[in-house]
């Protein structure tokens, strides 16, 4: 057989396996593991094959189209249809993209884990031998014809020429597969031009031309309502509110630049002038690449007609963008949420006030619901706000109120996307019922496919379930729809941090800070990446030099073993609680600092001072793992061994990793620290080995029990383990690879 013939067979069966699917590149077939064939058109098969052959790589749309249609010029819509077909086969939904994810503004990435069977597994040992002998079996019958080694032949006496040829071929195979299958850098930037969909739009903030400044909220609500209506059209890409908020009306706008930043082909600009019961609304749709007006209209109407105006604008934009509207989408655009115009005006005003004052906005929604008791959308929006207030202020009454409002919204409008999203958030944040919450978000996303908030909520649930690739994909989808949202960027960065993908985490945090310079959490992330990547806590401290995050600066000084600086930072923190959400007294951290520098007498005094406060805090809510964990730590520092281990174990029992893969590892790490502090070295190291094998730092720094090699090498708390051979072996190892092995 000629070398070209061997190449035609790729020296191995070109079979790719992922999840429940098996792709044969030679036979051009796709089957489920059960054997069920899946018919695909040639171009759809080509699309799938290229994706799986470049699994993990960022594939720009232009590159994909050139690979699939090398001799033809096609529209982007052809590629979109192929991707949609594959997603239907995989059973993906708008929020559950575990196979093909859309990378914001760039293209697609195939994220399912792809494997290829070995020669022996795929063809059988005889076929592998045939390949080594340059005999290419065409079918099963030819495999049967290959002679087997004689039983009498002496073992280990193969001809030297055969061994040499076989070795060269196997080396060639290894090189071929390595070059073919290795994933691209997950944070590499595209080199080819970004393909912008013709059906993409950003609704920019409208100008308030009213005499009364209070009407500014009404104007913002009008813009947001139009955006929300368009976001429910599945055939469109609609940028979320946060990403357009900075392009304020009245300031110079470079629409070409805005189009590039947001990855859209069109923008909608507008203005609102309200005087008494009269309203004038202007709207103009502009092509970002040419600055040409696609459509413009001015409406002079009574205030009672304001929904009709919004509906008409949304429908005309959808028509101008040639979006395909399903019958139910047309109905949603044409049917108002209320027939009471006064209630609708209150609703729009509340929409505009949400970012400024959640409580005031919630009250306006309730006033609207009083005017129209069947105003389901008002109840849903009020519920979403109450879930937010309840979570950040630990308010049980607000939590119950949010659930009741969500249920009422669903009773009034069982198919309303916002109602399902509201109930999903209650189940997620309020009740930790993750599967039930996912079900509600799935329903919401079906009728609101451009809702970035839903994607970020789903991503948050996935990481709690340990489904890290899906969590990452969900946040990337959220960024595709909301690319200038610093909060989502920080959440995406946290995901990468937890799977120890330092470069990708740094890229997200850096971008978040570019958008919001005063943001605390992305700056914290970058500061601690200096520790994790470079083992340089001093560099991290410099990044936080002017930050209000005093406790993080203290922690970085402790990592650098600069205890004098750490004490100075603590002295500048006011007496009382160090954390806003935690009742961990300043004395605890003073005790840690004193013990680290060897002043055991002062340390004991500080820990004794902190203990009653921590005990009282734990008694207030004995089922809170965080409170039990801190109590276990202070007992450990006081060498109250049995009590320390009891509290540390109790924290793990209250929130184990199998219930929350996001926060659970934190309490496991805390228990490892307790074991180390009380002299139980082997138990501590066993937990450390486990924690280094899974994703998740478990907490936003600072946290002395975050689990990276840099932490283990730098923190004084682990000094008691440094002479242990098992611990020394851990420190001599490279950082664990959890980027591609993280869960589902």
C-alpha cells in the first residue's frame, strides 16, 4: 500500500465520541451510543465534524464558513441554520448550551469533551496490527483474513525492520493526533474580522426632552420596555440594558464604534417629550456600518396610547431587520400587559428607577398593581426586586413577599417569561432548589431568549451543581448578550478562577475594570491572581493600595509575611464588625496576626476576646455553615481541639460539596485548616489532596482556606505540615489541571 493510501485512512479510524454521540469521519455518519443513526445533510455534517475536530478552540464565523463552503460565498444565515440544527439534535436550549456555545462577538466553541478510541479499541488488535504492517483493512471481512501469530512462534522475536517501521508509524500517529486535537488557547483573540449578524440591535438610552426631570425615569422605562419586547424575538440578537446604559443621550455617539463594541449591525435612538397627557416619541433605526437611517418615525399621541407606540416601534424594527416572527411572538408584541394607561405609566417609571432605588421601584410596581390587580408583569418585576433585596439584606420578609408575588404573577399569566424568571429566582436564591429553579428559567428563556440575566442565573446554578463547563458556557452566552456588563464579566472571571484558568480569569477582570474602574471585586480578583500565578502577594497589595478592601490588604500582607504592615492595616479598621455580612470581630484577625509573628500570649488574649461574639453569632443561626466554620477556627487557634473539629465538621455537614460544588469546598478547606492548626496532619493533607483535584476556591478572597499551590506555599497556617513528605510532594507538583476536567 502506498503512503497516500495510508494517509487516506488517516492511519487510524477517524471516530470522535462525546456525550451520547459517535461521529465517524470516514463513513460520514453520526450515531448515538445505542446505535441509532442520526441523519444529517452534508453541510450540517461538515459543520459538526469541523467543530469536534477543533474541540475547545474559538472558531470565528468567517473561519467556519470558509471551511464548510470553501468554494462558495454564502451568507452567515447558512451557518446559523446549521448550528441551530445541531443544537436541536443535542437537545440544547437558549440557556443550556453544553455542546456549542456562542462566544461573545466572535464565533463558536465546541465545549463537550471529545475522545477518540485507541487503534485497538476502535478496530480490534488485528486491525491495529494491519495498519502497522501497512495493510489497510477495508471492512470486517478483510480483518478476518489477517493471519494470527502462530502459537509456536517464539515470543519477543518480531523482525527488527517490523519493529522499526511500527515505532515510526506509532510516533507519527501520536504527533498527528496531538496536532489535530489539542485545544486552542481559551483566551486567544480572533485574528479575522468579526462577523456581525444582520439581525442584531442595541436600543440606546432615549433622550428625555420633557420639562420635568422626573419624566427621566419614564423615558428610561420606555427605552427598556422596547428593548425587552425585542429581546423576546428569537430571531434577533438584542443587547441587554446594562451594556447600553453608558451611551447616554445628549453625549457624542460614534455609532460605528458602538456597533463594534457591542457586536451589532443596528442601533435604535430615540427621544421622549411628555407634557401632561400628551407624549411625543421619536425613534430612528440606524445601520452602524454606514450611519444610514433604516427607518424613522415620530409619534404624537395621548399618554393612554403609550403601549401601542412601544408595540408599533418594536414590530417595525423586527420587520426592518427581517426577523422571522412566530405567531406567539407577534401576539406578545401586540398585546399589552395592562389596559390601564395610568398603571402602565407607573410601571415604566418603576423600570427607569430600578437601578437607582430598588425599594422605590418596587413600591411603584405595587401601586401599578393596585390600579390594575391583573397586571401580572408588575407583580413579576416587584418579585425580582424583592428577591434581590432579600438576598443582599438577609430579609426573610422580603423573601416571602417575593415568592408570593411570583406566584400571583403566574396565576394571572401562566406563560409570562418574567413570572417564571421571578419564581426561578425565588427557588434559586431563596430556597436553594436548583433543579426546580432551572425548570423555571428554562420556560422563561423559551419566550425571552435574549435575556442575559437568565443566562447568568443559570450559570450560577450550574456551578453549584458542579457542572463547570456549562456554567462557563452560560456566562459566555450572557456576555454575548450583555458584553459591557462588569458584573457578568466578574462572574465569568470567577468561574475561570475556580477552574484555575488564570489567564482567562485575568482577561475578564481586566475588562470589567475597564468598564467600571471603581469596581471592587474584579480588582480583588486581579490582586489575588498575582498570588496564584506569580506567588507575589506584594504585587497584589500594590493593586489594592487605594482600595477600601482593607481586610484583603491585610490578608495580602499576611501572605507576604509582612506582619508589621498587617498590624498597621488592622489598626486603621474601626472597632466593631469587619465584614458587613459577618459578625467576625476585629480581635479575631488581631489574634491571627499575633500568632503568626510568634506572640502567643497576645494571640490567646485576642482569640479569647473574639470567642463570645463568634459563639453568639453561631447561636443566632446554628444552621449557617459560615458561622460554624469561623467558630471552629477560633477554637482551633485556642487549641480547643475537640470543639474545633466538631464545628469544622458541622460546617461541612450543613453544606457538603455534593449539595453545593461552589461553596461546599470552602467548608472542606476550612476543616483542613482546622486539622492543620490542631496537629491532625494526615487528615489535613488528605483533604488538601482532594481539594486540589476539584474546581472551586469556594469564596471571594480573602479567605485563608482557599486552595491553590501558592496558598499552600505562602500561608503561615500550613507551616506545621512543611516537614511532612506527603505535603512536600504536593508542593513539588505543578498546579492541578482542572480547566478541562471540571465536571459535566
